C-alpha cells in the first residue's frame, strides 16, 4: 500500500512539473507578429502570430511583442505588464467602431507584476472615422502605481461615440508619458485625463507631440498634474483645458509649446482649484487667447509670444 501511495504521489508531482514547464514554455519573454502569421503559432520569430491579441497569451509578464514585417495587427486588450514595440516597422491597428488599445488595470492579475507598466511604441492606430478611443486606460482606486508610456505613435480618426485619442480614467492615479506622438481628427478630445474623484492624481507628461483637429486638444481634470513640453496644439476648437469638479487641484504646466489656430480658446481654466501656467510659448491666431472663469486661473511667466493678445492677468505683447 505504501509503495502504491508513493507511486501515485510521484506521478502527481511529475504531472505538475510537466504542466508548469509547459506553461513556462508557452509564455516567452519576447514574441513576434507578422502580416502573414497565424495565431495558432507559438509567436516565435520563425513561427509568428497574426495579431497582438493572439500574442498576448503567449507573452510572459514584463515581456515584449515585436513586429517582423508591416501589417495590420488588430485591436487589443492588454491585461499584463508588457511592451508592444514595432520600431522601424509599420504596425497598424484598425479600430473602426471600437477601441484600438484597451488597458484595464483592474484586470491585471498575473503573478510577478511588482509594477504594472504598459509601453506602446511605433503604432499607427486608425479609427477609420468610426473608431471610439485610440488608447483607453482605466482602473479603479485599488490599482495604484500604474504606468503607461506611448511613444512614436500615430492616433487618428476616432469620430464614433465620444471619440478620443488617448483617454485616461484611472481613479487610482498613476503615470502617463506621451512622447513624439501625433493625435489628430477626434470627435472630442485628443488627450483627456479625467479620473473618478479619489484623491489619487494622474501625473502626465506630453512632449514633442502634435495634437490637431479635435474638439479639445488636451483636457485634464480631477486633480491631475500635467506637463506639456515642446508640443504643437493647433487647429482644435479648444487648445488646452483644465477643470476640477472633484478633489485636489488640477494643474497644467505648458513650456516651449505652440498653441495656435484654435477656433475657440487657446487656454481655458473653468473651475476653482484649476490652473494653467504658461512659459516660453507662442500663442497666436486663436479665437480667444485665454479664458479663466469659475475661479480658475491662466497665468504667464512673462516670456511668451502672443502677438499682442493678453493672458487674463497680464499685459500684452511678450507676456
């Protein structure tokens, strides 16, 4: 009897070890997609997958998905820390009638995620007029310390529903970094940061980018802290907007930017506890230079080029 039990126990251990090894083998630190791939493949370099969604399950936590050749790799929901990097390869996501990339941090349940981080690089996310949101970031108050990096991307053509380019609604706060990215042709916001009021602010940096032909270029709310640097905000209805109906103070710092060609306000702050501070920036040819209402503030460091127009609390000319 004891010998029989020993045999059974050994068999159970062997099966468990085999299953663990198979799982580890199924998830690689680097996977690949190709325009001529197949999601039934292991997503290796020699047997790539067809879509980003197909590669997700075969990529380990903190791993990376790369592109072998140009292609359309489909909308994707990311549920673990990873990088999608298709640098030097044209990689498209067609998100007609839906979102391009969903990042729901509440669904990040994989073991080993000491810091929940998503990196997107060199993606062309095309809403084809009917798209909803290019990159949609969400998470409840319990999802804290999360980070999203969007670099070298093109997000275009979301006119379906409340069409937005990048929408960040994390109520647990976190970090958003957007660099060298174009967001254009949006029904509503180019970039919107609007978490549910929780006291956990989103910290955002937007740099070396272009935001154009949207209802709002960049809009922030709910205590977020945003820096906009070396970025062109042009051809929108409203350029930069802040408000704060919730807790904390919503603040935006604008430095070395061009904010021109809006049909409405270049800068607007519309509630108490919301402020925009502007330095080294050119602002011309907007319908209205800047509006501060409802207790909000738009202020200048005195070194901006405004073509003779005035910030609400300063003089004219270079102010």
